[in-house]
């Protein structure tokens, strides 16, 4: 509520509810307080980093190029894994 910057929420996996409590707290923000809520745990943290890079790449051509290269490498890795 104190910033106009994008907020990326990564629910932390806790001992009690396996992160579900964190996920619901982020996903149920009131109208006007948007939070981009990602997956629980390390997958969410990785995706939060990628989403932040995507946001920054909107105004940074060098970063956009690196992101495009990263995505192409991901696609190659997936194709190589499925062909093996």
C-alpha cells in the first residue's frame, strides 16, 4: 500500500500449513493493492526472479536480449531432454 512499484509475492513454505497460509495472505489482498503471487517455495522464487527480469526488460534492451537467449536455452534443454 506504500509503493506504486510492482510487488512480487513468494509464499514461504512453513512448517504448519506448507505455505498455504502465506499463499492465501498474498492472493487475498484487498482491491487496489495488487500483488503478483507466485508458487510456494523454490519454484516460486525462481519464477519471481524471472518475472522481475521480464518487468525490467520492458525498458532495457540488453536485459531483454539476455532474457530471450535464456528462454531459447531453456527450450533447447527441454528438447534435448525429451529426445534422449
